């Protein structure tokens, strides 16, 4: 069955109420496994966006004044409700995004952890009181909420990308407007209902799906009442949003594109490296900013690694994510599939060898098979662009210096992976590779307790960890006259 859970909302969530869009505007949500319409929902207009910001602004003062423990308890209740509704949430994620149900359940667990983590951080926002170096004054440093925030999230992790932004904002005392991706808005709407049930006051979180993102978010970004913009998506769009936000000098967080190198050294456990590569490459069907984009393998083990990876990827069962035994679902839409196919065929035309896959199947849905390319030329587009699909291009290197050079030959720096048994080498790599995150002998680095983010054109700021809440706080310094002075 492909039916959505009965209580899946289809309206806009503004000021604590469900409503239709101004003028009755709607958008269709497609099931990427079939290409059919899954649901028709309200599509926010410019006036709806203004109403959402109005609601967030109106709720800001009271929410900022809410006791940290009360904010924490609301987040904790939201965590418990999310876990209790995990089956329904996972079903919605699979239906609108395409990933296998087991992976959707994993996303619910991962996304919920941000609610629990930041419920604990809400009561730990601290400051300091010190004596000035010359002894003449006292220095008080405190933190306060930055204020109303706009969140723009992508389609690949529709729950986790929302909780990763909303949870620290709520913990810090900020209200928000969430604009989810138009391909996957149903998860965000369902989560909004959970937040309301958990006790989030009206106007503190507003959710406005839309098919006209620029027209709706542009005026919000230009409004002087907005104080924070957090975006996850492509570097191209992120750059434009940074330019737009400069007019109001907004505090911005940008989690942008990636081009992750996956490095396998000559001393690596090749079988373990293959297992890690499957996680780093095929989790979410490769549609992840942290997906391994370039397999850099030492020349002494490249043949073994390539053959074993090809065999494992060829065995992946592809189909609708709701079907039992399916290991990889469809891509999100036809445009994404066409781009992946173009990158593969361009690499082959430039001299790469196609080991497995490389041809989109006939039939409904936006499927693309797991694909392995070897002998990929150093200047191939596929090594320089984010693939966002189940394609593994493999490149040889001769020594550590070349591996580091190849890893750093990118404008991106979100995450890097490396497999080696040499501890000294591992430490050298952590210091030399230009990346915000580094996975050592693992293909999975994302964790709510760790700071997520990149360097170079992979973004600004960090989400998660102890660092995540400070993205939603302003630092205030108070100078106090020496109380001991006569």
C-alpha cells in the first residue's frame, strides 16, 4: 500500500493553526518510486510567508522569557512523541523521498536525537563573571537568543534536517519559520503537529511549504525583524542566500555541498574499507552531502578493492522503499537522475571503465542502479561535482602525499574518510586534509553530539554538538564598575 498515515497534515502551519494558502494555491507531492501524485498540499504565497514571520515575531519575546527548563521539557516531550510515531514518520519519509523503510526508521531515530540532545543543552547555556586584567572593573558575559529565524531545508533528510535546526533554536529561545523542500514537505508538516502536541506555543514554529521558494523567502530575508538564516542545500543557492542576507547583516549558518574523498591506504583492512564505502556511498542512495564522492585507493590494493566493491554494490536490491528486502530506492526526481546519468556517460566518454551499472532502467519511478567506474581521468567532471547518486568513481594514488593532494583538490571541504592502520598517518591526515569532519576507519560520521559542518565552500557554522546552540545565541558583554572601590 502507498497510502499516507491518516493524520498527515496538508495545510500550512502558521501561528499554531492549520490553514490553506492565500488564494488556495497548492502543490503536488510525488512518490519518486512511481512518479505518481502522493498528495496535494497548500503552497505558501508571499503573504503566507509574511504571516508566518509575523507569528514568529509576535511569539519571540514570550518564548525567549520561557524558563530554560520548560523549553527543555517541551523538547523532551517532542523527542518522545517522535519516537512513539516513528512508524508513521518513516512511512511518510519513504513515500515522499524514496529511501528504504529501514533507512527511514534510522532517520527518525537520528532526527529525534537532536530533540533529546538540545533538550539537555537548553539548561546549560552559561556565561562568565571575571575581574578585568587591570582590576578596575568586573566583566560579565552572557548569552541571549538571536531572535526570529528562517530555516530552509533540503529533501534528502526531511525530518533530520528540520530537527537539526529547530531543536537548537527552541533550546536557545528563538522562534522560527521553516520552509521545507517542495519535494518532501509532508514530513515537516507531520513534525509540526508533533511539536504542537508537545506544547510548543503558537507562533514559535511555523511551517510553510511552497512551490515558489524565492518569492516567499525573499521578503522574509529582507525583513529587518528576521535575525537568523540557516540553510542546507547546494553551494550555488547558499551563495545567493548569503548575498541576500548581507543587506540585513543576518547571522547565517550554511551547510552546503560536499565532494568527500574516501581514501584507502595500502595497509588498510580492505574488507572493512569496502563495508565502510558501502555506508558512505549508498546510504540514502548516495543522495547525501556527506556521501563519498571520490574513491581514492592506493595502487597496491585498487584491484582488490574495486572488484569487491563492485560485487557488493551489484548485489544491492533496488525497488520501492516499502517493499521487503529493498536496499536502495529511487532518486528524488527525473532531473536528478538525468544529471547522474550525464556524469557517468561523460566519464566513460573521457576514458573511464564502467564496471557495473550505468544505465537507468525502463519503467516507472526515478531509479538509477549502483554504478562503479574505474580508471577515471583526473579532470573528469564526476570527480569535481557532487554526484548525489549511487555512483562510485575510483581513482588510484601512489603515496600519502598524492592522496592528500587529490583529497584537497576541491572547492569543497565537508567531510573526508580514510582507512589505515597507521595511527601517525591518521593524525597527519586529520591535520592536513581540508575538511570540517573526518571519518577514520568508518563510513559514517554524523552524530547529534558532534559538530556538523564544513570548510571552504561547504559552508559556515556548525550544527549539533555543544557548538550547535551557539548558532542561535548572541554574546553580550556588560562592564561593571569595581564593587570594591571606595
